[in-house]
């Protein structure tokens, strides 16, 4: 009886969704793996934890601009060295300032065509820079500055960087170009 019910439900879902692949919402780890898979290590490319944090931050920011919604649910905090996703920091903290190995288990099909477009644009725009350059860049931008308002540059901070501030700032930046 249980087999019959599972089979019936399965057929019903195929009819409802036309057999389309149901894609789960990406996580910060999926986006990080996407960027790690883009690095050409053979040509001297590299990815440090600092750079990865900024790349994933910019992916979130530009998805807010171009897609009108966040790419993933995890948040960013305004740490001393720029925007940091605490969950991603936990994942790669052992890497320190060393290079993170290439990721080979990336399911690019989990991202929509539009999401992949934004990820590729972020890679093209920011992937050429090292982590320190990207840190300096974020230190000049409103989302990080507003989240740290009133704090000394070296003060520890876990204030959340607002998605709305990200969207508004980068939308204005895009319109000014």
C-alpha cells in the first residue's frame, strides 16, 4: 500500500510540475563553491578566505540589484576587514591567509540562468583583484560604513549589513555608471 501511495504521489507531482527539476535555494556555501570552481589555479590564480568573503558578498549585493532578492539566506556582518558571513568564516577559518583549494563538486544547474549571469558578472568584475584590494573597496562603500557607523576602524563589530542598504547603494552605483 505504501509503495502504491508513493508511486501515485510521484506521478501527481510529475503532472503538476511537468517533470521539471525542482531546484533548492542556493546557500552561501554553494556560491562560495561556485567561485572556488572559477579559479584557474594552473595559471597562478588563487582564492584566499578574505577574497572569497568579498566575492560572495558582492554576489549577494548584485543579486539584490538585478534580481530584486537575495541569492541566499545567510547574512553579512561588518567586521574589521570588511563584510563577513559568519557561517562561511566558520567553514574556512582554518585556511587563514592561505589559498583555499579548488572546489570540484559544484552543481551549476542549481543556479537559475539569471543567478549564473550575476555570478559570472561578479567574477568578471571582481575576480581579478586580491582580498586586500576588495577589503579596501568595501571599506569605501556605504553598506559596510553604515553598519559600522560611530565605531573606530579597529573595533570588533557584528552588526548586520542590511540587504536594503546593499540594494540601494549598488543600484545607485550602477545607475551612476
